[in-house]
């Protein structure tokens, strides 16, 4: 029984549970909706089912099961137009170049300022109208 998915503003894919949960709460306190996945495989399964109902994806590179660049490639295969921001504490210049080639919207080193994220989300929503 598949129910109709409500729209999700931001999908957070990050295995740091405290960070992901806190970021999700901060997003929701600002009136936006969010969903959290803690590993790459779960995230890709979720995106396969709901790729049309998400505005923006925040993707960590260091995941326990699949490296973030492979998750990014998988996301772009499922739905090439979803903007994906790489959010990492460990990304290298090589990672940045690979993510750019795979179609990442932006590459940001942690910590992420929530106000900056909200501005980016609004810009994406405006351009996708």
C-alpha cells in the first residue's frame, strides 16, 4: 500500500545521526519539511520511490555502506534534475571535481550555516517554478 508522499523540501543523507537529526529539526523549525536517511542504500531506495517529491538533497560523502560519489551518481540516474548539495567534513579537491562531473549542485564543507542553507533552498524553489 503506497500512500501519496507529501512534499519534502530537503532529504538529508548522513550517517552522523546527531548531526542529521539536529539539522532536520532546525530545518523544520524554519517551516520546511525534511526526511533523514542514515546510509546510501536506504537513501537510494527512498529516492526511487519519491524522487518527484523532494526539492533538495544534502549528501554526506562518508557513508557506512556506499561512498557518497556513488550515491550521487545513483541519484542522478534516478532523477537528474534534483539538486544535490555535497555536505562533507572530509572531502578532498578530487572529491569536489568528481562531484562536479557527476552533477552536484554545490560542494560545502561542514559545518553548514542553516541560514545559508535556507537561502539556497529558496533560490532552488524560485528557479524551479
